[in-house]
């Protein structure tokens, strides 16, 4: 997922503040990210993951985990872009650095992500 617009960005985010958001995953036995720049390793529930900011092909904002601001926006984009074998989970984000839009939907970019055990939807 790449942002079309950047509406807010901070240099050093609040690492302790936790923000709830929604993310699209695919599930083949285990949970996996759907996007091309993501790892193909299974994603654990309830464990904080840290984004790797190695090679940034998008220099106009820092890399990180992307998640939708609302479940409604995640569901709308899921139905349009990934209609098969995808699920939406509520996630917790720490270190939100950037806010923007992707395909008209509000997206947050954060340093850390945790998939909440509760909160699965479709």
C-alpha cells in the first residue's frame, strides 16, 4: 500500500500512544500480510511487530505499517481490491508517523503493529 496523499507527518512519534485501526490480511492456515512490500512470514496474534525501514522506495514519507482509520474504509477497499481469501482485523498501532489517503481511504502509517486477537471481520 502506498499513500496517494500525505496529510500529516511527525518527525518523532509518541512511542507509547496506542491507536486502534483496521488492516487487511490474507489467511491460508496462518495470517499473512497482503501487500507486495511485506514479509511472507506468518503474522502472530498479540505480539508487537516493528517495521523495517531499510530501503525506502517512497522518500516522501517514512516506511511503516499501513492500516485503515476505520473498519468501514477497510471493508470498502477490501471488497474492491482483494475480494477473495482476505480478512480484516483490528490492530493496535504505536509510533504513528504519518496520516494520508490511499485510493480515497484514510490510512495511518506506524512504526509498530499488533494484531488484536478479537476484532476479525469481513
